[in-house]
C-alpha cells in the first residue's frame, strides 16, 4: 500500500469532516452525530496495512482532530484512534479482512472510540453526564452513522488499497 496516498486521502477526509459534514447534519442533531471519517480510514489502514501503520495513522489524525475540532483536551482522540487502530490491526492479522469482519470491527471500534473519549473526559471532570445518557445520546447514533459511511466507502477504498498494494508488489518484484 502506498501510504502517501492514504495520508493524502486522510487529509481530504479531515477537511470534509470539518467543513462539509457540519452543513449536512441537521442542526438538532449536530451535537449528537459526530462521524469520524479519518477513524474509518484508520480501520481500513488496520485491515490492509497492519497494526503499526494503523497506530501511527490513528495517532496522527486523532491529534489533528483534537486540535481542529474538539478542543477541550488535546489527546483523547489521538489516544483512542491510535489504540483502536492498533487493536483493529491486531485483529485483522489474525483473521481475513472480509466485509462481515469489517462490519464487526467498525461497529465495535466506533462504540469503543467514543466510550474511551467519554471516560477520559470523565476522568478530567470535563463532563458530568452519566454514561447511559451519553451512550444513548451520542455513542450509539455516531457508531451507526460511522458503520453506514464505512460500508459506503468499503468497495472503493478496498479496490484502491488492494490495487495499490498489488501494483507496489509488482514494482518490488521487478
């Protein structure tokens, strides 16, 4: 896989996430739905490139998300995306990366990311909301939206990543 193209795609997704997505989501749901497009790309990197690349990709883009959009603390999204990218890459190394497995990884990882961020905010007393309310209000709807977006992105991203890894493997063989 050519990581330069994946990083460029991640930057484009970060720009879309911070400039276009707020216009698409209705105002009443804007504090409820927070789709993390770079996180979805981190899951793809975990599946096709491995756990170490996914850790670094998730850490870098998570810190960018912390700086650009969720400015309460610097680090929760970086920590969460890096950790989940590593764990998803570890799971992908043990099992073939089919669409069924990807659906499972996307939904569990989406729930885990927002839960990690909530518990970090709770640790530093930035929030006083109960987890049951946050799960109902933000974590579950966001995870379902991320799953839907990931399924829409699955075929094009897989074709791009598998084709680029095959072409780079052919270049290395020559």
